C-alpha cells in the first residue's frame, strides 16, 4: 500500500539525487583507452611489416604502409562505432584482436614475398596474393561486426531466437556432410560448401548459433541438472535421464568426426557444450563425464580406424603421425616434421622477420601459421601472441562474471571458452602436444569464414561486456536521454499498474 | 640492408610486442583495482531506519551514499550493479535490471528506487515476499547500507 508520503516515480532530472558515480571514474573514457591501444597495436604491425620486408626483399617497398593504413581505417571505424553502439564496453577486446589480425595480414604478405627468385621480382604490390585477400576479408568482417553491434543492441534479445538459431546451427553443421565430396571436401576434411570461386566453412558460424541455444537451454535446465544427483566416489553425478542432452551433443560431435572427417570441429562442439554445462551447474562431474565420453569416443574411433578403416581411417592416420611423426618424415609426417623443425630453427628469438623459410611447411597459411610465424619471431614472439589470446579469453570470462543475467553469463563464458579451446587445439596440434586437427588459428590464419565468425564472436563479447560494465542508469553517452530498450523507462509505467 | 638494422628491427619488434602485452595488463590491473577498492569498504549492518523522512540531501554525507548493489547470496552471488538514479528492478522477467533465476522469485518481484540519495525498497506484489533483514516489506522502505535484502534464495546489499 503506497501512502502519500511514499516516493513516487523517481525524479528523472539529473542533479536531483546523488551524483551518479561514473563506475570507472578517474580512468577516462574506455573508448579513448581503446583507441590508444589500437594505435600501439598497429604500430607493432607496421614495425613488423617494415622489418619483414627488409629481411625478405632487402628493401622496404613503397607498398609497405598500405595494409597497415587500411587496417587502421577499419579499426578506427570500429572504435567510432563502439563509441555510439557500445560506449561502456571493455577496451581490451578491439586492440588485442587488432594486433593478432594485423599480424595475420602482415605474415600472409610475408608468405607472398617468399620466393626463390624474389630478388628478381620488381613488383612487390600489396594488392595481390594471400595478404591482400586477408585484408579484404578483414575489412568485410569488421563491416559485418559493426552491423552485428547495431542489430544486436541487447544480448538478451538473442535468447528469443534460441531454438531458431539452434536449428540453423545443426543445419549448418550437416550441410557439408550430406553434400557430395566434390562440393565439400578440401584437404580430406568435408567441412566446406564450395561455390566455385570461393568456399565457406559453415561450421564456423554454426559454433556461435549453437552456443546461443546451449546457453538458453541450460539456463532453463540448470536447476534440475545441478540439484538432482546421486553421490558417487565423492562427486555428484546426474541422474540417467538428465544425461540425455549431453549424450545427444556427444553423438552429434562423433558424427561430425566420422562424416566430416575432422576431429578439431568435433572437439570444438563437444568442448563448448561441456564447458557451458559446467559453468551453468558448477558440477565438476560434468567435466569428468565429458572428458570420459570424448576420450572414449576418440579411442574407439582410433581402434575402429585400425580394424575397419573406412570413415575412421583418416583419424587413425593423424593419431599415428602424432605418436611418431619422424617414422614417416618424408610423406605422412612431413607437414608436422617441418613445423617442428621450423619452430626449432626459430629458437628463443626467431630467425628474424622475413628471414625464415615458411613455405617449407605445407599449408603454412592455414593450420600451420603459428609454426611459420614462430620460426621467424621465436618463442618470445609466439608466446606474446598466445598471451594476447589468453587476455582476450580472460576478458571474455570477466564480462561473463560482470553481466547481470544468467543467459549472458553462460553465453559470454561459452564464447570465451570456445576461442580459448580453438587456440589450444590448433597450437597444440602444430606443436605435437595433441593429434593435429584441421582448425584455423583464430584471426591469424588465411580464410574468410573463420575470420568473420571469430569477429562476430568477439563483437558479441564486446556487446556483453558493454552490458556488464554499464552503470544501471543506461548508457553513459546520453545521460538523461531515453534509456535503451528494456531499460528502466518501461518499468516506471509498469509499476503503476502493480501498486494497489 | 645493413645487418645491424635487421638485428635492431628483429629485437625491437619483440620488445614492442611485449610492451603491448604489459600495457594491456596494466589497463586490466587498473580496471580490477578500481573494482576492488570499493569492494573493501564493507559497511556493517546498521539496522533498519524507522521512517521515511530520513535521507534528505543534507543528511547524506559523502561516502555514505550507496553506489553499488551487490548480490551476496544465491545463484548470482558476486554480481555488482553500479547505481545511478534510475530504479533497479529485480525479478525473473528478462527486462529486469537484475534478472534472477530463482524458483522463489516472481517475474516482477521488487524494485529499488532512489530519492534524494536514499534508496527505497518496494515489493511489486510478489508471491513469496521481499524481506529487508528479517522484516517483510509491505510498503516502500528505506534501505540502509549493508542490510541484506532477501528475495527467495537471493540476498542483496547496498554498498557505498
């Protein structure tokens, strides 16, 4: 019962209440921090490009500044877009991704400039080759990222399309499996849709769509998954019927392994689901069940590959290479052996930008880019790149901690984990820690699908971190202005009908 | 290119790369430090103020104003919301400021409104009620710093 003395709707004019505490007061606008860090990142990419050209072609060509300047324009565009669309977002994401993406573009140009007769060449144009393609894809990805930022104004709105996106994700995963090999097979993995002049990897986009569904589903089911359990060996194990969805995703990822012949993608989907499940329920038993199921499935595939061959043979070969690459160093193990030799040649400080032999490793522009880069920038350089990945993942998890709704927490946690898992799977494969799987290195490898999908992933993290860091009275950019959709304004009207 | 230039470029690049990493870590450190500083000032519960005439601007001293709403118990424990002037709505509805997935919470459970520096807690006709410390909230009640607000299994506190 409200009395006359009760506070009515709160004052809307600023200055009437306590001073709004800017949550990050004293640190200035996060967008300016972001801009400064992007400038530093581009400076590093520029230095690398110049040093690389000096090393590779003994001169700094007149074209050396073009990729860096183009990148600068687009990253600046995203920074400006952030000022309007996500003013409170974490300032770390954009510069960290900018550094890795810029290094990717620069290193692909380095591969273009690797040639036995390079010194006879007179044209060092930046408008051709892998580097230029990657530059175009980066531009397209950033344009798309801005569209995503503009369309998805509130990450919670994604949960409304959870079932649609989940279905779309499954369809995207299945398309390459049912297409004839002519249209979907590249280097032994059936992961592609080939349109003739270019091909896309639908699984990269399916990742994000499936994560939306996982997060939505687990928010609904977290109580029953975390509360109903049997205690066994000091761990809480779920009831048999609650295992259903886990088994379903496990079966799906094994089917990816068998029909698309790709362990990496299969590991990504399953790892993503188990991690989201663990974040939702805080039950370590899910991690153990997940690892057990995946390990068992992979071991079974290995045994079957030896016995019956067929769809399992590809995986068997990869596992054998992993166990002893030097036993067949000239044929099957050639790629991994060259990668290990390259990393070894680089040593601690690398051979120097532009002074390695990246083309010795087959597919250096895709899966093995971290080995090619590692040869030239050494352990110190490669570690720095990996630390930057770690920082992106860490800030993603930080956004998950900060955001106020369960869906956002699960979604951001899942996105951050997915990125980290992908880096682990491919860098682990290249350095012979785990069996090699055909994953791209996020933001570094040549390839449009992967670049674009990972930019969307980071854009969604930017969107969620904006929600997590926004003070409760709406965007700081427009104090007193109309609050964003779903914000407090709507609720003032609502309160009147509740008061009796 | 002279060899010395190449050597300088090679090591200079690595140094720059690590300068970037440490600059980013520095930004993160400042970010966390700012969060931790306000977290350390935990006000002790002061009991519930009797009437609503309190909390005029003159009485609100610096440092006593609530700047954060912290979830201290329940599924969202550890979440903090920085308070502005706009009301904070709490409930299971997706458009609430604080969305809680708690079986004992209603879709639109309660809200916190600010007036002249004092925050008032108001129950929005919830099924299971809103409690300020031990007392059930029936009319808008002023919320002192550090006193737990209980909604279902979730508890919240205002912090400076």
